[in-house]
C-alpha cells in the first residue's frame, strides 16, 4: 500500500525542503520507489538539492497544471544524482524556475483540484511506494487539500516564538482535516538548548508527537543545499534522526 506524506511549515526558512529530500532519499535507500513533488510553485527550490538544473527539466509541474502533459511526464529520475547506496528509485516532479512561468502562476493561478487529482495519478503511473509532497509554507487552498489527502503529515518548526504560534494554527487545522498521522520536527535547534526539555514542552503545547529534534549544524550550513545531507554524512547524528523520522512516518 503506497503512502502520501506531506512535509509542511507555517513559515519559510525552516528547512522543510531539506527534510523532505533527506527523508525521501533514506526511504529510497531502503529499496522504495519514492516520488517527490515540489508544490511550492511560487518559490520552488528542492530541485537544487537533487542536482536538477533548468536544462534538465523537460517538463515541470506547471506544464501539467496548464494541461500541456500528463503528470508522470514531469517525473525526472534523480537517483543517480544523490550519491550513496540507493537500492530504490527517486523521481522528482519539480516546479518551474522560469521567472515568466512563476509570474503566470501568481497572475492567473491554477486548478487546485487538478493538482490533487495528479497526486494519485502519479502514484499509480509510477508505481510509487511513497509520494512526498514538499508544500508551500503557510496555509492556502492547495496546502489544505494536500494535507487532507495525506496519510502522514510532518510539520517542521524552529524553536522560535513566531514558529510556535504558526505551528499551533497548522496543528489545529490538520486535526480538523483528520490526518491519520501527524508529527512535529523541531529544526535548527541551537546547541545550548536542552533537547529533551524542548521535546517535552513542544509535545505538551501541541499534544502531538515530536518525531525528531535536529540541531543547528555547521556541516549542514557548509553543504549549502548543494546535495543530500544523509548521503554526504551517513554516520552523522542528524542522519540518524532523519532515519528515525522516516520510521515513524512509515509506521
């Protein structure tokens, strides 16, 4: 049985795309066929982590939304680009990074229902074990629909007052939408913080499981989104935490 997993944050800059890419890569390393779809159409970026350039994008999600192709035509196999021992497959469905096409989305919008129809079509056409949705930050129509059809939702937050308030809204909305499994990931935690204290406070505040706490990392910063952290640093504590998160999301 395939799973749809959404990775979301209320604000940008939380490390949502990095977490999505690393969890997807870990699942593929276990032999799974994993799709990753970038629905942050207004500010796409996860393609950089997977080493996909504009020249590589024969079709993007935008083409599907404008009825130029089927959604499986937008799938680019990026398994060979991530490094490491990957037994499965990774297929990336990027959003366009062309300024004119981003401007068109902002100006004209698109059929959100078509986007959500495409999720299941993609799972079926590509025979995916997992589809991971890298959502647009905040709450809008397409994000709500993506969350509503997900089997699991990971909400990324930082130990920051603005994140705490925004995450509270997201958690309550997800509960109303009836997501079967919802977890929190606390990212970019300063080394001086007590991680167990953060875990207890966050779980108490939201009545929601914390699947992982990821510290601020100089290695992550120096990688600068030029690759997948878990394949560059397979023995790192952060990679071990990403593995734990993957286990929880798939359980």
